């Protein structure tokens, strides 16, 4: 089969021919219809986080069809042991033996892949594969981050890429006001945020007209955290939603005082996936996508790094 592999971190992805994967016990063989590109793929490519194995086929937002014709989604969480203290307390996202798709397990930048059936999400038929793919990481880990903002009525989203463009729609649907922060001067993305229902959009160097009850930081830039903290109302929360972030600069305790919180979000549970896939058509979440053929996966990552598209890049083999 055709595939694109990361042989060495820090080096470009390479198109190759690989033998067809063979499903083990409990695994499904999937024809990949579409695979969304996540910033985590870029972090792996750029050696900002460690790959579980090398070489590895990246891609953990896979829409595939099974041999018996079902359509399923394969997310980042690819395996848990089911018995560690986290699995036993409903926190499988923190499983000590978790394995992740497209890092520990070959992912979806390929014509075919295999996945543990217990971690595959059934997908509704009325969404195209390309439209559904971005829901599988940006959407559902974004949704987990949104849950951690509680009932925040005013919500800041820092970094308006794949996850934010979906979570903005969910938050507006829930009756919240969204304040979108982009790179300073990025008027194209600010316009995009307003088109998806944001009340206000501006640069990270600007202040919104209200105090925020919560902020979600999707951009991998630690320097945004103290700035977001300063915009919070008392009792507010900053949720860091990415797997990697540059160092967070120090800040005055006064900015955290009055029960403000900073927290991270790690991975997902299967319940997050089921809840979000059920919720997305009700909003409805409309994904903005840019398609790339499989052999152009390296270009897709370069365009993500440079911020050349709005929404999500999707690889179509
Ligand atoms: Zn476990
Ligand atoms: Zn991801």
C-alpha cells in the first residue's frame, strides 16, 4: 500500500510502499477514506514531542471503512490496559500503559491501517469522510477542554485553528459568548472566527471589552498563559489544550489570586468521543477543510506550521 512515514524526527515525511497491515486479535482492517492533520503530527515531525516508535505512520483522525462496510473513526487514544488506577477510576485518558495512534501505533497517513475495535468510534452516515475527520481530535479533545470551562458565559479561544473553529460553533450553540484571539494583525482569521459566531475577534495583543469566565489556549505558545490569566474574571479558568507548549513565563501571584485556575487537558476518553460525535450533528459543527493528496502530507504540515489555511487540513489517500 501507499503510505507516508516519519523515519526520523526533524526530517521530512517520506512517501513509501509498505506491505498491507495485518489485523491482530480484536483489530479492524480499515480502508482509510480521510485522515485529518493535527498539530500533534507537526510536533512529532518537528521533534517537539517524542514519537512512540520510528519509523511511524502519523495520523490520528482517521475515517475508515471496515471489511464488512461499517464506517468508523480512529482517534488518538488507541489502547489502554483497562486495569491501572486511572482506567479503574474512569480516567483512561491518563492510563499508564496507553498507546496512541500515529505515534505508538501506525496511523492514517496511508491507504490502509489497523485499529483496536474497542477504541473505534461509529460515525453517522450523513457526514462526508473529509468533513468528519477533523472532529476526531481537534473536535473531541477541544470538547474535553470546553467541558473543563464549566458554565463559563464568556469564553476566550487563543489560537483559532482546527480545534477552535469547531469548539467556537459548539460554544455559541450552548449560548456562550466567544472571544477569539489570533496572531496580531491576522485579519483573515479574525474574520473567519466572526463568521463562525464569535462575538469579538482580535490579536493576542488586544484586550476584549469584557472579563473572560474562561479561556482555552490552543496555540502552543506558553507566553499566552499569563496574558490570558490577566483577562479572567475571579474564579475563572485557563485551560491549556495542547500536548506541547513553550515555557510559561512567570507571573505575579496576584493574577492567580481570587480562585483563578490554570490546568491542562491530556488525551481523551472514549466517552468524550461518543459524546462529541453525538453532539456535533446537533450544533451542527461545520468543518472548514483543505484537502491534500497522501504524497503531499509534508506540504500539509508545512502549511499548518506557516498558518496558510483556515480550519483543518485533511489527507485523502
Ligand atoms: Zn490503564
Ligand atoms: Zn490530535
